[in-house]
């Protein structure tokens, strides 16, 4: 199984900050990596698919990049509604389609 | 609007069984692959299983293989998860989710859904405890 490791696991930031979350895969994957946002008590929502494609309706301050074994999610200017937990997921390999352990973004 | 609504969660003893349902609305149900994903209390997400639009191709995580069965009724726009031989470690919120890429890509007997999950239900809690 492909393992995904996110860093950091916890991030404290202020409104307006640029935030970058990294997702590292245990083996190279093409670009079938997605990012989700999850707020407490709610289901995840899709942010990015295909490593760098913004899903419909997602604000443009979110962006994704990367290839091979290292991928990043960037929030260009953190907004109050962005405080949440973020997960990457790979869908490259045969199942299981694993998730990273999550990165919790909190207000500084 | 596009919606998935889970039901059927509850408290069950170890070794017991439970069937979850996921009712869909607002989209053409029989053209989308559908997943179940779970989240252990206070923990991250774990992909559980997926079923193809016509119900013919299914994949499972090793942790639930031979204990859980995914199925769908396209005449009722409903997805199911039959869970048997439940263990305390199955305690989680269970989400159903729609495959972003619709019908996916068939390769080597597996259907791949490369673009993740774009519509999620609100989740249903399953607690396995004596």
C-alpha cells in the first residue's frame, strides 16, 4: 500500500498568512492525488483533484502542486473560514486508496 | 440539490451485524461509482470500499474484506454497506461519497476513480461495544 505522510500535523497561523501543507508518498505516484478540507463535525469537502486542479466553487486562494512523491497544498491568504483539517488522498495505486493523517490548521 | 443521506448507524455488540444505507438525490445515480469512507473517533479518514455504477465491480480495504459487503439498488438510488462480524475497531463515523469522475476507468479488473470524491453524506455513527 502507498503511505502518505503529511507535514506538519498541526499548524498555527494568522488570518492573511500564506500556508503550505506537504504530502509525501512512500512511492512515486503520477498525479492522482486529491486534497480535502474537513471542519469539525462535518464531512470532508473536495478542494483539489489531479494534484493541481481546483474543484468547482473552491476559492482561488487554494492551489495544489507537485509530482512524484511530494505534493503541496497552498492557501495564499488564510481566511477565518479556512481553519480546518486538511487531508490528502492518493488514488493512483490499486486499492486501498489511502489518506494522509491530516493537518490541523488553527488560529494563532 | 445533489445530496447523499446515510442512515442505519447505531450501537452493536462485538460480533454483531449492521446495515448502513445511503440515499441519493439530485444526480443520475446509476452513472457514478460510490464509496464508503470511515473516520474513527478523533482520528483521520480511512477508505473502506467502492462499487461501480452498475454494481459489478467492488473493491475493499483489507481491514474489512470478507466482513463488509457493499451493494447498490439503482432502482431506489440507494447504496448499502452490510457489516458483519463487527469489532470494536470498526467504531467510526461512516460516510458515503460519490466518485468525482463518475464511472471511473476499468483496468485489470478494478475500476479506478482518480479524482476523489466530490459529494459526501453527513455521516452515520457506528459504535461496536459490549
